[in-house]
C-alpha cells in the first residue's frame, strides 16, 4: 500500500493546480495574520492603514517599473542582438575568475535589483550557469555606479559605510556563487517554467527566426513572468509596512546587536530601490549604529519582499530560503565588524 501511495503523493505535489491552491492559501494566511496584528496593535484605524498600504504599494510599483522595463530590454539585447560568443570571449576561463568578473558587471548595467532579475534571466538563457548568474544577481544591485554615487552623497566616507557596502556586496555575491558551485545539480534550482523558457529560447535561436520577432516574443515572455511577481511583491511590501508596528523596531536602535536585527527586518519590509535606499537609511543614522546602517544597505537590495517575489519567477523556494539565510548572516557579521571599528 505504501508503494501505491508514494507515487500518488508525488503526482499531487507536482499538480500545478494544487501548488497554486497551496500558495493562495499561504498568502491568505499571511494577510489574515497581518490584519489581526494591525487590529491588536496601537496606531491609526485599520481603514487608514489600508489606504496608506495601497498608496505605498503603488509607489513601490511605479518606482520599480522603469527599471524592470530597462532590465527586460537589456535582457533581449543580450539574448537576441549580441552575436554568439561576444560576451563569452571576454570572460576568463577559470570559474572563480568568471564569477568575479560577473560580480563587477553591474558597473556596466546601472539598474536596480528589479531590472537585474530579467537581465540575469537573459544571461542564463544565453548559457551562463546558475552559480555565475547568482553571483551577478547578488552583486549588481550594490556594485553599480548609481548606487555608489547615491551612497556617497548620503554618507560620504563616514564610518566606512560606503566601503563596507561595496566590499560586502562583492564578497557575499562571490560567496554565494562559490557555494552553489558545490551543488550537484544547479539546474534543478530553477523553476520548471523558467527551464521551459530557456528551452524555447534555444529552439527559437536554432530556428533562426527574425530578430524582431524573437525580440517581441521574448519581451512578452519576460513581462508575463516578471510583472505578476512585481505587483504581488509591491502589494506585500505596502501591506507589511503599514500593518507591522515599526515602533518596536525603532525603539532598539541604539543597541549594537539589536539595532542590526531591527534594520535588517526594516530593509526586508520597506523594499526601497537600491538606487535611493541610502537616503532612506540616512534618516536613521542619528539613532542607529553604523553597523546597522550597513546591514540595511546590504540586505535591502538582495532579499527584501519585492526582490524575493521577483526571484521566485526563476528560482525554487528553497533557493530563496538559502539566500535569505546567507545574506542575513553575512550582514550581521559585516554590521558587527563595522560597529567594532567605528
């Protein structure tokens, strides 16, 4: 009987309708928990919070949209218009050197984390490995010229915040890339839908379809994959910001250890674009420790609510969980070092 039940259970787990139902149930439970938390916590009335949440969600969506479109266009350029072998010709042959170069590619792609996801999808469709693409994906939201300029404008070189952010982003990206080279089957980390998209892209290239036709088809594919996740992520970011009491986070800002944890939680909640998050963090610099500011600037562009929703279009849930754990632990370590040296 056990042998009969196991295949049936596996079939049920693979059924897309059951997976969608489970995700919907999980999302409903999260929303219900947030509403209950809002009802029992002090603050404005719930209708006012819901209106504020809608406003914040729309603002996050509008802020992210141009970068998503830019990322999609860059992805199409890489997949369709750049001749085969051009990018690969400039890449080192050693795996670690390739990852280091890819982690600096963000210097040439000045888009925030939202636009980097479709661009990274294009790299994988081009043939780059999962560890290489993850290295780029983690580093690019921090190691790019706009983020460097805005962080310098906000903090200058005070307390080493700018240097710690750049070195930390580069280091954690290469750490994650190296860790996933140890995985026995990196391709199994991708969602089935994205793996199928890669196969279709390769078939289209083999069929030598017109570049215009392929560009339009890829534009539609990328938008269909990314836009629902962006809308959901923006809605969650807005809801969490207004339904979760922020006073508890701000009350512990002066404690060297707790301030880091508080700013990490805040970074995951507010989901601000990495191009402007330095100015948001600057408002906390007077009450929070420098290490907690660094932790905020490392975690926010990599594993906030909006970014995780976008990453889910490409990577499986267990990959996202591992990324959160690695990035958060690294941010805690980096923030602690900055606090000791500041």
